[in-house]
């Protein structure tokens, strides 16, 4: 398309979008991944409890095991390989693509939510060597749906409210979904991956018990 081209952080489409910030759900936006994996290197990738649960079940792990293997304990970010790539990056492919975290599904958008402004979006800073293509052919909303992020976004605010759960604000104890549910007598070990939303309802109920 005429309004899309390979970028090094300075394409006309990127600059147009950047000057239009903040973006709303109806704002013109499109992004086509070129598979260069530049966005998978040297990035801070936070995870929510639902990310941890989905990834853990996909890898046939408990959430505690998953956290120990793949998440930095101080800041709830996915670990990196020595070369700086995401721990799940395999060459230029994501090894957990179907269950990748929400922040990866939203890239190159960043979500912000407040009572005053509601839900708005901004552009993440592009990597200089990225081959991704920006444009305005679609909308922010259609991009989110194409990445299957819409169902996860509905969980975000509830997860933020659960951060006090586990007794370690700012740490990762609130991400150990299995542990918290077991602690409150409602283990979710038997929930299949496909039932992750039902498992999260159990988690939210357990968190409410812990923080009330």
C-alpha cells in the first residue's frame, strides 16, 4: 500500500501515526509483521497471571514451575537468553506463539487505561532494523482482534487488582495462580488449557478472599 513501507523508525506512515497519538480503538492503524524478530530481542516483556497460566499449561507445567524457569523474580518479566533474545525465541520464530503474552500480541501498540481518558494506545519505539510495515488501512480495534488480544484485554484490570494477592506487591507471588488457588482450597490442576478462563475465575475469587 502507498501508505506503508519498510521502516527504520521514520516512515511516513509511522510518523503519521506517531503524531496522531493517543490512538483510540477506532483510530486508523495497521501493522504487518515481517518475521524479522527484532521486537523479540532486548525487550522487557511483562506477564499477567493469565499469561502465566496459559503458558504453563501449554508447556505442561505448574505455574510455580513456569515462574521459576522463565520469569525474572524481581520484576515479573520474561527472562532473556545471553544474546538478548526472549527465552522463547527460536531463531526468528516464537516457540510459544499461539500462547504468547498479551504485550506481544499488542506490539507495536502499548495500552494505557485511566478513569479520566479511558482506554488509549500509543506506539512502542520501533527497532532500527525492523522490517515491520506500519499503515492506516485498518483500525486499532481490528488489529487487536486479529492478534486475539481482545479476550485477554478484558482480564487486565482484574489482574491489576489482584497484585496485592500473595503478600508481595511488585513481586511475582501473585502470578503463581496454582499456589493461590490451592491455598484457598480451590485447586485448578484439573482445568484443561482450553478452560483457562474458568480457572482464572477461581483465581480471582481466591484473590478476593485473600485481600478482603
